[in-house]
C-alpha cells in the first residue's frame, strides 16, 4: 500500500486559493454592509435637518456629516417635501461605494450604489411659505 506522503500539502495548495478568495469576498461584503449602515445614518441626519430647515445645502451638509465621512463626490442627497408643517419630508441618500478589497474586484462591479431614505414630519413650512 502506497503512503500518502505529501498529499495534504497538495490538497492545501489546491484549496487555499479558493478559501482566500471566499474570505476576501466576505470582507468586501462586510465593507458594503458597513456602507449601507452609514448611508442609513446619513439619511436619518438629513431628514432631521430637513424637518427643521428648508435650506438644501444645510440638509446635504447634515447628511454628509451624519454619514461619518462619506465622500461628497460619491454621495447624492435628494429632498422630497410636501407642503406645510406636519406633512412628511423624505431625504434620499445614494452613495457609490468603491470596491476596496484586492483580488475580488472581478466578483463585484467597479462601484456599488448603496441607497437609503428617511422620512420625518416637517416642523418648518416648505419653501415660499
């Protein structure tokens, strides 16, 4: 009966690259999940500012500040306001998250759009009121 000397090393050499790619892909998915949570926080901060202000620049600034360092060039903030005090105001934040982990860029698009929205009740009249 032949001894299986070295077969464990050969099996490791065959399985290790696949295991590393899976681990790196999981890391990238974790980073995208973190970005989704940060974008949700940014939408909440933007909606809170939109509830008390009608200035779109202040709303976008609040969303970026609440986003914990989201890049302003990769982030879009949209405000949807209906009418008067007591009506809802919705802030949508979309962030184009880059793929940062090496060796798995072929598994993901160049950038992944992560979006969230938050709605709060207006405490200030809309524009022109």
